[in-house]
C-alpha cells in the first residue's frame, strides 16, 4: 500500500478525512503502473487515463480486506495519525452525519435529527473515522427500513464491526431505539446459529431452508418423537427469532397447551404468520377435560386467567371457569 504510485492517492485521502466535511475524493489515474497498483487495492480492474471518485467508506472496506483500516494505513504511510482541531470537529460532524443520511434517503426520518445530535455529542467516534462510520450506519439503516422481514445477522451486515462495544454498533443501536424498534424486530439476529429451531427436518439455523409450504407448529417435542405426521415445527420456548424466519411465507396450523402460556404463544404465532389454530377451540378444551378426567388423569390447576384467544372468544373464559390445564402431552394419543 506504500507504493510510490499511490502517494498522491493517500495524500488526497488524508486531506478528505481531516477536512471532515466530505465523504469522497477524486483521483486521476495517469498511467498503467498506477492503474495496476490501485486495482490491486480496490480488487477490481482500473482503467487509465481516467478520473475515479473514491468513497472513504468504500476505501476503508477495501483496506480492511487487506487486514488494516484506512486511518491505520494513513498513519503508516505518512508517519503521523489523522488529526483535526476541536473547532473543526464541532463544525463538521453535523454536516458529515446529515450528508450520510441524505445519501441514503433517511434525512427526513422522524428520528434523524435527534440521532445526529446524539452521535455528535455522545457517539465517542474519532472525527477522522466519522465519515466512514456515518456512511456505513446510514447504508445499513436504509437496508433495514426497506426490508424489515428479510432476516440476516450482524456479521452478514458488517462483519466484526457490529460486535458489542464497537462504534458502529453503538450508533446503530441508538438509531433503532429512536425509531422505536430493536435489532431483532428489524430482522437482525446476533448470529446465524444460536437457538436453532427444531423441525421434522432436524434443527435448522438461519442459513438452512425449511422445505415445506405448509407446517404445523406445536409446543411439545413428544409430538415429533411420536411420529406425528406432516411437517412439524416444535417451539418449546415460544416464537423465537429463528422460528419467525422459517415461518415467514408459510401456511401455518398451530397447536399448543391449554394453559396461559400456550394461549399467549398461539396468539403470537397466529399474529406473526396469519395462520390458523388447530384443535384449540373451547369445545376441544371441554372434550379433552371430560375425556381425561374419565380416564383418571390428574390435571394441573389453572392459577391465572389466560389472555383472550384471538381465534376463539370463548376459550379463555371456559378455561378460567373450569380451572384446569391440559398440555399437549395429555392430548398426545388424540393428536396422533
């Protein structure tokens, strides 16, 4: 990266960063040797003679692919770190942040002005790095806004730059907070493999595909173990982010326990998927209680009033009046 052909290139990059108000610079490629060296840096062919517009954010990405960062390269090439005066920092930070938001169509968002002020005052981002981080943050926020149900991970969005404690993580988390959402609600998981979802195909992570257009969602792994027919998804701990990802676009039937938690999870699954409750009516509950009591089964006592069931307005009241809970394990023979 310290090739003499790039001396002017790195000088322009430093001037742009230390100027603080711009996120790109123009560089003239005069000869074949300069084109070759720059092409190796940018990892693509570069024509000559030609003038190229170089984005600091994109340049930093290319430099990171070579194992460094742009500020580190400039410090190594010129023998001194990037620096700006306090006055310059205060006068240009707003412009840099607003420019990044404007470039990605976010400047008029209701949260934008407060976010700009917060990042300028409390973001703790070194001024030389601000144009790159601002552009990277705005680019990610624009993607999340446009496709809220396209699930991804922090690493897929920005590699290790979205690990906890990193500047980019801080400013993006604040933007999501001001927008009234979270990473998960925006479709971003901490990683692709935590909490895989149990299905008839085995455990699936974010990188796997559920090969079923229609699926039945249940709570107990016993149903899967017992060979219940049809594609199944087992949610022993409720509707997890991984489950949300794999249920998107599927036709869903849902069954759960006749318990307060079972009704809550079923409501959540149906609200997320637009699915249908399966054998979960007040009549199903009454029949199950009568059959189980007749067989001498001791049912647990219902100690809390269930929330209303979105699919049957009589179910919660019937359960509260009867005062007994029925789990999927109790219903196993009839469900099979």
